[in-house]
């Protein structure tokens, strides 16, 4: 943190400390991004504390791929039985892109008065979340702490062209949402168009960018 000029407000909610003997490391993440905690191969990272519902869903549905560490999502914490010198944190580009996609979906639904944990009880919404998170794994050509190409992200999800499985599944899920409201005799709901998700994606990307630039400053000087 001291390597950043000025107050590191973007990373102030990332806490990493050790005991007096320096044999255990505690890491807590209240930032907006997902960190990857890397430890020696013979040492496990133990999660503890409560896990937000959204994080539980993300862990269940994110596209699985080999990771060189333990994911530390927003609102979670873990301990490592090791010295601080042997524990490092980094940003995994693909994992972060999946989290950004998941966060974008949740915030879009929330703005429409919907709750993602309730929505995904419907199979069509489950399919949409899964396919959109899988699309995030295809964003692999960016530096870990570099600014994300928001438009390429939106394009990979097909939010403006409708030419991707993610966008197609979101459309199917939206049709289901409107049909359910009609069957229940409710007024038509505000339509969640692919462009609505694209607009929220730009907002979410901007939020993450401040944190990622701060990370970049640290990595560049470490």
C-alpha cells in the first residue's frame, strides 16, 4: 500500500495481517474485486466466517478452470498457516471477468426490482447465468492489472448484437419473467433488454477499473 502515491482508497478494504510469531496469515476482502491467494503447495488456505449468498452462487456456477491459488471473493476471508513472505495476492484476469459478469447480472436484476438468488430457482435463469459466466473465460488476452476493454467484454456476451449464447439465454429468461408476471395477473414488468445489461456492464467495469489501476501501481513497483 505504501508504494502508492496518495491514499490507497481503492484497496483500503483489503486486510492482510499475521500473528506475533508470523506463523499464520489472515486475509479479508471487502474490495469490489476477486483476489487469488497463492500459498506454498504444501499449505492449504482455510476459509472461515460467513459467505454472502451471491458468493455462494458464484462459486457454484462459475466456469471451472485450474487456478494457481484460492479465490477470495468480496465479503470473504481466509487464514493460511504460513509466514507472510510465502503468501501472495494477485488478480486472475479470467476469474475477475467472471466475477464482473456475475456482479453485472445481479445489479441489473436488482435495479429491476428482482433478486438474483430467487430468480435462479428458475431453470431458464440458471442457464443464462451459467452461459454468461462461461463467456467470461474467453477473455484471456488482457494484463492482470490492466484496464479491461469494456466493449470487447460486452461483445463477448453478445449484449448488443444478440449473437452469443449468453445474450440468447438472457432473452429466453426475460420472456419467462414476463410470462410469469402475466400469469400472476401483474402489470407488465419493465423489460430487461440486452442493451440494459450492456449499460450496466459499462458501469460495473468503471467501478472495477479504479481498483485494478491501483493494483497495477503496486505490481509495477514490486
